[in-house]
């Protein structure tokens, strides 16, 4: 489905968040798609699911390990 999936932020709201997100320094921030990260965090907050149980569309769960 993609970004249009229910519960994902619209592009206009993603752009508002962009300046607040950290910039990768090469040592951390393994996420290729920060939109995917935002959607995954919102999904987890909404459902209470464990990090390792996030659906595959949010990428590998180990990239969420904080």
C-alpha cells in the first residue's frame, strides 16, 4: 500500500517534522527512510505492539533497537 496506509502521516506533516529529526553522523541513525521510522513509531504507540512485532513494512525490527 505505501504511505497512504491508514494511520501514516501525510507528506505535509512529515515536512513539518523533518527539522526536528536527527541527522545521521555515520555512526548511528541506520534508517534509510525517516518517514518509515515515523510511521513505525506512531504504529507502535497506537497499538502497543513490541518492536520486534512491527509489520515488515516498517523495516527490520533491529534497526529500531534503541
